[in-house]
C-alpha cells in the first residue's frame, strides 16, 4: 500500500475506498491517512487526499 500511496501523492490524486463496518482493516487505512467521508449500515467510505499525514511504517 505504501508504494501505491507514494505514487498517488506524486500525481496529486485522492484515493478512495470502502471497508465493512466493524472491520479491523479500518485502523490500517486510518494509519495510512484515510479519513471517513460517509458511511451506511454496511460500509464505511474513506478518502485520502494527496500528501495526507500518515503514522504507518513502510
């Protein structure tokens, strides 16, 4: 994921994804700078703007 986010940052692209409510993967995405944009009873929709701060290690 780190290399993909480096490329999207270099291109100035926002990245979006969705994760199931209650999934532990959400914390992984948050560590990579994703934030919640919207949610419904099943999914959490997240986005990461270019250059978002990240606590994740390579």
